C-alpha cells in the first residue's frame, strides 16, 4: 500500500454498530491494522457497557476508540457521565452541541478529570452538530431556521467557544467550518460512502476522497466495511481508491 493510502487508512474509523458482542469482537480483530480506529456507540454500549468496550478494543491491536455516546442532558448529569466514561480510554468522545455552552464546558472539564484520574490522556471531546440522517426538511419540521450548513456552523462555533476540540459533522459542511473555525479544529465526518455505495439512512453523504480533499480529519464508515465478506480488504480498498482519486 502506498504511503498516501496508509495515511488515509489512519483517518478511517470503522463504525461497529451491533449489540452482538461476539460479532463486534470478531470485526475488531479482523480490522486490526486495516483502519485507524473503531467507533462503538449507544447500541453496543447499552448492551455491554465499559467492560464490553474493553473486550472489543483488546482485539483491535492498538486502534483508537471513538466512543460515540452523544451525551445530552443538564450540565451536572453530562459531567458525571463523562467523568465515568473517560477512564474507558477513548481517543474521541462526544456530546450534543445543542446541549449548550455550559453543558459542553462541563463535559470538557469532566473528561479531563476522569481520564487524568485513571492515568490516561484526556480524550478529544467533540460536539455533535446536525445528524447526517437529517436534511433541510427535517430541520424545518423541528423549527430550526436556515439550512443544515447554517445550523452546523452555528453549533460548531458554540462548541469552539466552549473549548471543545472539534465537532462531528457531515463532510458537506467541511469547507464552511474550515472558513469559520480554521485548520486546527477537529472535524469528524460520518455519512461517508464510497462512490456507488448505498446511502442507507444517511441523507448528507460524501465520498472518502472528497471528504479528505475538503479537510476532514477522520472518516467514519460502517456498512461499506462491515457489510463486506472481508472487512479488512474493504477498508484497505477504500483507502487505496481514495488515495488514487486524490493523486
């Protein structure tokens, strides 16, 4: 694999969205060395908790963990949850930016406290902006004025002011966020689909090459990898094809 493809591989986080512990562990083992990280979210965490996450990551051969729990509650509750989650050892962890400034600040501070208390590096705390399953029509029905991009930039700016490390956003909003918040704000982009792949329940999708070209730091992909007979080969192929498209 080329150096460019290897660099792209490190940006890819595979979403393992299943409550089946055996399948999650098998996928993590199969993907060891083929992706930069593993994303585990509410579906898995609700079924198996921190111990289950640890067992999966033990199979992942040093891959980073994105703990995708999207905390959203009053500041005190979110802080307590973040303080409990930080010792799990995630590289990335998130909260809903729509929870507001005080909640995000509480999450940031608690993540640092929880990780340092366990002797770990604090995770990067990200604000979830607008879910990639939503489009402009959905926002209208929620009473949110403006386009998805307007709302993403609004929430991302709030997250930056609260001291978060970055946001989760559709890759369609990367250019606007880079213009508003600069090159160092971390952008994690779900809703990534290789050219020709089924979008599934995602509405604002972008190819891996386009997301990287626009400035994404991390790409989150699930079904285009986990739905294949050989997940590692699928992940490596996606990295290679993206590198070729960017060459």
